[in-house]
């Protein structure tokens, strides 16, 4: 019997295990989502500034300027906390990934009501609204990346 008649099961097992291990791990998903959302929101911020938006919100008579640090913090912190909770919950019950995907995206989209009701110029309202929508898209996309990796 020749050696070519015996299938090489070692390489197929190795290929199957490398396919399962490929993709984004949980921490890579968090970093990718947070960095992606922050970058897109910084682009929105820069475009709004170039377009002449004041980037100042008046609340209770006090002016609150929107800064680069504020955009980064408001993009990264809620995303990491929310996605972190979703990923931890999914360790217990995997169905929580799908639930968190829709609930998190929905909450981010509902939060657009804040900028829409803010006392600010139209450019600032548009920029802030787009930043909230960006977070909703980032939540959905990031959790979808993780869900696909788990399959």
C-alpha cells in the first residue's frame, strides 16, 4: 500500500482548527469598534468645524463647548462599557449578543433626541445627531463581527 492511499488527516485537522481560531477575538472587537466610532466621530467633528458650526451647546444658560477630547470620550466610553457588558453576558447565554446588538443600536438611535432638542445652531445639532447615529451603527457592526467570528 502506498503512502498516497492514506489520507493526511493531520493537515485537515490543522486547517479546521486555524479556521475556528481566525477572526476577531473579544478584545479586538472592542478596540476595533471603539477606535472606528471615535475616528468617524472625529471626522464628523472636523467637517462640522470646517462648515462653520459653533460646536457649542447651551444648557441651563451655560455654554458647553464640544471638544476633541469630549468627542473621543463620548465615543469610546459608552461603546466599551456597553459592548463589554454584552460580551460578558454572551459568555453566559450566547443569545445576548443578538439582543444587545438591537437594544444597544436602538438606544444609541433614541439618544439622538438629545441633540435634536439641544439649544444649538443647526450645524451643531446635525453633527451631534450624526455622532449618535455613528455609535448605533458601531454597536450593531461590532457585535455582528463578533457573532460571525463565533460561528
